[in-house]
């Protein structure tokens, strides 16, 4: 069915206002995985530098990764999550650490 045009006082056709419902994008978790070679200090650095965590948060997440094998660095829309994951991996590779970072749907 064609849209109905209203005519305003000046004789110009105007479309009626539509309400558009926007949905939040799905979120993805960025996970850091424990290994035997990446130092705790470097993991804290990555959490601070890439994921913008303060020092206390960074230490708490690093200890969770160390003790439980995996920890959530952050939760973001897909593009941001993959960008941060790749940045963390690239920083680790540049320093010859095998840090594993993955993205998983929340």
C-alpha cells in the first residue's frame, strides 16, 4: 500500500513521522586464557592498556585467569570485541608471549 502524503500549509507534501524501534546489538565477551609463559604483569598491562581497566580490576581479572584458566576482559559489540582481542594478541606476539584471547557470544 503506498504511503499517504500529507499536505502542509505551504502546499508541500510531507511524509508522516514514523517511529523506528532500535534494538541493542548483541554483545560478545572477550576472554583471556591462562598459559604457562605469559607473565602476570603483562596480562595486567593488557587489561589496563587495551581494555581500559583500572589497576585493581586488572589484577582481579588476571588472578581469575591464573586461578580458573579463563577470565572476561570485557563485553562489547562484535566489532569492538574482535578489535580489542586482536590488539591484545598483537601486543602479546610482539613481546613473544603466547597469550590466547578469544571472543564468545554472551
